[in-house]
C-alpha cells in the first residue's frame, strides 16, 4: 500500500480518510517561439507578409529543445502532496510571499 504524507506539515494521509491534494509546479524559461507547433506555420507565414520583420525570433530559442533545457536545469517540475489544511493554506499564498515578507521583517 502506498502511503502519502503532506509535504508541508508532514501529516500522514490515509487513503480512506484524507483527501489528498497534488500541487504540480513547472518552471521553465519563457520563450514564446517554443509554443509554436507545425500546425501554426501557415498562420505565421501570413503574419510575416504583413510586417517587414521576418520571423526575428530570439536567437536563444533556436537552441532550446526540451532535453537541452533539462540538462541546463532550466526546466524543473515539482510535485507536492498536501493535506486539506495545507491545501487551503497553499491556495491563499502559492508563492509563500507572506512568508518571505515575514522573514524579511524579522531580519530588520
Ligand atoms: Zn499538511
């Protein structure tokens, strides 16, 4: 049997009793060009005819394939299991901004 614990408070989550929430976070370099897939080629050609700027996508994006990004550590995923309480807490402050602010305050 698989046992889960809440990644925030360490509470053990019982499959029969506790609702388990999963948080998935993806972090990667934003690069609009990467989101283009082959289906969009026609649309892009039309756009290029209008402007003089012929597809001057950022050069860094040419080299950016997912495998390479993975090696460079530019693509990261996180997955957390949360109990009901922590899920609620997490949704109120997903980036822990309040926590950061509090830490800064105590340092001053
Ligand atoms: Zn918890």
